C-alpha cells in the first residue's frame, strides 16, 4: 500500500488522528533529533525538545498552510526550540560538563590526518566548522534542503544561504589544508 | 583574500546541483557548465565528497531513545482525554446524535427555569431549616489548590503506592486527574504558578526521581 505523503499525514493530524501522528513521528523523529542534538550538544535535552517539537506539530497541524514542505516546517520549529534551549543554558550556565564529547572529538584534524584516511580527516574537519557553517552544510547535504528551504529554516535571504554555504565550504578546505590535505580549492 | 565574493553563481549552486534540489532551468545551466568546464566538474566531485562525509557524520549520531515518543503520546492522550465530553456532556452528545435533544434556545430556557427553582428551594431551606448566616460561605479545597503547577507524570509500573505517596508528600503535590491510558496522571505541585525557569527546574527534579518514568508540562 502506498504511504501517505507528509502533507496527507498533516491533514489527518489536524483531524486529531493519532495513528497519523505516530506515522509522522516514525518517519522524521531521527533526523529532527540529530539536527537538534548538533545544536544543543546534549542528548537528554535533545530528547526533551524532540517531544516538544512533535507536540507543536500535533497542536498546530490545523494551521499548517503548506507554503513550505512539512519537514522544513518541523525543522524550523526544531531549530527555534534548540536555539532557545542553548540561550537558556548559556544564561543560567547549567551543567556545561554534560555536553557530549560526540560533537567535539578529542583528536584534532591534524592528529587524525597522521593516522587515518582522507575521509576521516574530512569528517573531523566538518565537526570543527562554526555552528552557522555546520548547520547549513548539514541542511544541504544531509537533509537535502533546497536554497529556499534552507533560507526559510535559517531565516536568512536566499542569496545569503548561497554565500554562507560557499564560505562554509571554503573554511572546510582551509581546515583540511591545515590538516595536511590539499584539495586544490579554492 | 578569503573575503572576496565568489564571482560565479554556478559555483555557489554546485552543492544543490549535487543534491538535485535546483529548478529545471538552473539544473540545465549547471549541467552545461560542468560538462564544458573540467575544473568545475572536479569541484563537483569535491562537493560529492563533502556530502558523503557529512552524511556519515550525521548517521554516526545515535538515534533517540523511546522516552520522547512515550512522553509525546502520553501528553497527546491526556490532552485528548481532557477534551472529551464527560458525564452530561457525553449524554448530550449521544442525544444530539439521535436527534432527541431540544434546540439550544429551548434547552437554555429549560435550564434557566430549573436553576431558578433550585435557587429558590435552596434559599428557603437555608433560611428556614438550617438557620445558617449568609456569610458562612462554603469553600472547596480545590478552588485554592488550583493555583499550583500542573504536570503530567508517568510513574514506573512497578512503583509501590507508598513510595508514590511519599513522593507526592515530599513535593507538596496532589494527583488531580487520571490515570489516563498509559498510566499518566495530572499532578499539581505546590500552591502557585511557576515561572518558566522554576518549571524547568521542577521538571528536572521530578525527572530525576527513580519511580518517575517521564514528566511533561500540562497545558
């Protein structure tokens, strides 16, 4: 049987259909969680926020106007909640020691370069990009968002989305060069 | 030098060309450009390398546990239960479905008349039978307790009742509704509404108790 599209699921969710909500959650919760985890850098916080994001989807489904894709909408909610949580944590300086080491590998790209292959160095360098750069790289490469969708999620003009990704890639090349990998670009 | 703006739109769009997220017109332009320019084709290969690495980084990130799912659907179930008509409301819905209920206007007049009768009877009874003074007003405990912070709490299925009672007493808490499906209770904490910060702290505190499976705010 053909699967419901996201838009069809949202329509059913707007009519309080819990089975549609379960299907929507199963389809997207991992990518939403990973997106937020990279921002908040704490698994428990990301899990709490994940529940909140999907609860907002449940409550606001009847107001979804379809001007963007459902995933873009959900990721926009996720980003807003994650950034708010980071801001709250920064203001109250709560438990900085619980930040996951997952996001900040102990080995620098230089050390990785000495003992590993180029792909591993590239992964290490990606993890060392600034928050803004890493977010846009992730949205384009992992979530496969269009220019318009990226601009909507990050709340920036489309041209800024294009140049930000360009500079993120340029920075990545610089990090690779520092780690001894010359890509011949830029 | 690194601040120089890129000269070519084609260069900017390479990542979206790789992921197939361009308009048809842009796609055709990029296709022609990469075909005729070997350097651009080489840069497209770099984009593919980056995309592969970013996907690997993301997919190496663990998936969430089942906790957020449980919390989400407990919240939804509790919310739905709270909105379901109860008692007379349910009966009224059933009667209305069967076309057995009078119109809204007729019903309103009937209810108003009934209320008047009850009020007159109550006045007569209180004045002539009990002799109570008018200022001896009866207060329910719930009207004062309703100012606390309400959370939806799921207790561990094996949690002994005496431990739940001790938990409630330690936190000046009262079960005000439930259990809903999934063993969810609406629990009121304290006697005043909390600020966002206080609520977050309370949730964190309650969550750390071993017999609590999960806790979420109630709206």
